[in-house]
C-alpha cells in the first residue's frame, strides 16, 4: 500500500533482470495489449494491487490514471528521488508521497527527507538503475536524517490526511490541490525574498527549494494568525510612507483576494481584515469591493471630516494639530498636493484637550506681560508649549498652552507689603530684562532656574499677573547669573559633551567635525584637543533636534517620521554619512518638549 507506480515498475524490473523500468516496459510491450491493461495482463497483477499504486507512471508508459487527491502530473517529481532513510531501511520501496514536489518530511519518523548519497553526495535520478542504492554502491538507507520541526510535521500530516480523503481534524477544509495552491500563492510570502509573481515558484523538484517553501508555509499557518500578522507587520514596515492597501500589501492582497478566491481560503482574508481593523492606520475606501462591508464600516479610523465634526472645529485646525504632531494621525500622500488624513479614535480626545487649553499669541503676551521677542524665547526654549505654530504649520493663529502660560504668569510666592524691606533689595524681572544686558539664552535659563527651585522669586499680591513683576533678591540673582556665566565658559571634552547631550561619543565627534556643535581649541595647558563649552551645548540643543526625539514625541517609529517629514535633516546617514539624523528645530513642524 502506498507504493509509487514508478517505484513499483523499477522494483519489478530489477526482480526480472532488467536494468531499468523502461526496459521492463519494452519487454511487456511484446504482448499486444493496450497500455493500461499491460500490468494486469502482462504481469498478472490483480486489480486491487494496480489500484493501490499511487502517482503517475513514467510518460513512456502512456498510462493516464486518476492521481491521488486529483493532483496533476506536474505536481509530481519527474527528476530527483527523495527518501526517508529509516523507511527505506524498514522496507525497500518508494512511497508515493516522496514523489510529490511539495512533500519534504516523513511523518512516521519525523525527519526531513534526504536527496543526496551519504558517501558521494550525488543526487539520485528517479530513473536510476538500482533502488535503495547509489551508483557508488552506498545504501541510501544509511543516510543521516535531520529532525523536522513540529510545525513542518503538522503541515505534512494535514497534507497526507487530505490526500487520503479524510477531513483534517479542526483544520482547514481544503482539497489537496488547494493545499498546494495555498503553499505556492500564500506560503511563498513567508520566504526570505517574497515572490515577484506569487504562485510561480521555480525549481520545486529540488528538495531544498521545496523545503524552504513548505517551511515558510508551515510557519505562517502555525500559531494562527500570530505569524501571519507578524508577516503583515514586516511588510508594512518595509514600505514606510505607503498608505494605501494596494501599495503596502499589493501582491499579497491580490493573492488572497483574487488567486485564492474560493470560500475555502476565506480564513486568509478574515485574518487579514482582523489585522487591518487593529493595525491599519490609513482609511479604507468606502468603494473597496474586496473587503467585507463590515470591515470598512467598523474600521476604527476617522477621516479629517469626522474629526472636525466631532471636535467642533475646522478641518484646517485638525490638520494643523496633526502636522504639528500633537494628535495621532497619519498623512496619506496619494499624489503631489493630494493628502488625506486618517486618525485613530483616541485622536478625538487629544484634539479636544489641546484646543480647549490654548491661548493665542496676543493673549499669551498680555498674560505674561513681556514683549513679543521674550514670548518667542520662551516658546523656543520649550518653556511654553505650543500646539500650533503658524511659522511651522502655515496656520493663521497660534495655539499656545494656557496652562504653561498661567504657571509662568503667577510664578513666585506672594509676599504682602512693600517689596523693599530694609535688608533685602528686590529687583523685578522687568528691570533685569531691560538693564542687565542678558545674553542669548539667559532669560529662559532664569525661568528654568525658578522652576527647578534654584532661584527664589516672589510676587507682590497687588501687582498684576505676568513675568515682568516677578521679584528677585538682587544679590541672589546677580550671584546666580555670575556663576552660570563662568560655568558656561568652562570647557568640556568632546566625550563629556556627548554624555551631557545623551549621545554616543562617535556622534558627538561627527557633530564637532561638521561644525553643528561649536568647539574651540583647548588652550588650558593640561589637556589637549578641542573642547566644547556649556554655552555651545545649550546653543546646539536650542538649534537642533535628533530624529529619535521627534519620533518619541510623536509616538511613532523613526522610519515613519523620516518618511513623513518634509524637512531635510542637517546631518545623518544619507546627508553626510554620519551616524544619526538631526533636524534644525526651526525646520520641523513640531515643538519639542524641553530636552
Ligand atoms: Zn520514514
Ligand atoms: Zn553515492
């Protein structure tokens, strides 16, 4: 039972002194019977025995018969022999399934089939002389065998079961031919290099090619649908910026909706659509006829219009918030100038929150009680967060965090009474800003010092809100300013600067070399080389931002950000061959939180 037709002929040929099956067949032709009756008449083989043989006869026999599982002759190997050494040792005959091109495992011994002689490493032609022995004389049954993985065994088990005409317990309701198409059209996506033309995998008569394909298929099918979803993830990641189903999943999409259109393959589509529901950040076109209608209507992504309606704002405000990276959403660029947006449901809440707590620039100025330039300094230093900056997002109005403005406008402990009391002379921040000739960055540094508690400040309860009337102890603030100025001039080594900036040393050296991080020759006799001042570090932080920070603030991957940003990095692998990407802060539509 289960012997291959071709193998049987070979065995009978040898038993009767013929070299090859072809010679046996020539001898049988001596009787003038029709080909399909030669076996029974010439060899006196009972009908049941003929019917027990599986797989095609060699072409020269001109016998056409039903093949197991309605497979086609082309699904069977005509070239190379593969075998299970243990099976061959138990009983020397060719098992029908060994001849199926997409069959690579012995489910009895749980090993991968072999196709080479253990001694001379040569492949064994199917039409060869001896059965079970190589031309060099070595027994094929002594070949070492490699254990097969449980998922590969399960796959072959199912294939054998459907070939025998039994249903697969708890498995897929597929005919054998469909199994093979599943492997070629779907399993091939699990290969290291996915097919350019799914369904057409050349060289399957070779064990290694076939084994790669069945292994990939078995992996995709096991732990369903986790590995499949992993594949979908990988495909999406390899196509950053692509935002249409057809672009991202084009080939796979066609394979599972068109090439494998029968109902039996619905499980592939169901798992695909479940994945889209959870992970597809784009919109699904209403007129898409391939996806189930429910998948489209329940897709948890909102369009720009939905967002505007639900947050009771205009589409332009939503677009601004999204391009500023303040709400989650992805831009889909269809063609130059045509962009649509898709938002997760959570973006509605984010947008409402952002829009509720904002003031415009003029309001911020009035509340803070400082001039325009000072407000901008605070914004640039990240001390006052903005949700929309007209300079970046081409918006008409600023959306500045009301909370941040309020915190600053009411900074300082309220001390009732006169603010000039005999011992301590107080000075207002307005006075400091006007007469003390602060250097660039010193105003935000003062605010930061207040926030961290390094510098004490107070406020006259009768004074209006605003930074201008914040009071400092004149001696204390002068001392602090002096100390911070001399510290700023102190030089760090480049390694020290790297630590300070939280960068890899190599990156800091590259930044120094490109001039983005200002350095001076260290003139202090004890140390040699270049040094970086704290001021230069501050200056660098104010001007540039690493791509990784942008990605983190937006909660998406770096590759995605790299694809989405229209601004050009000032440094990075594709710009000047350096290790890390940096952007000019003023170039990107996103205000970073203070770093
Ligand atoms: Zn075996
Ligand atoms: Zn050999």
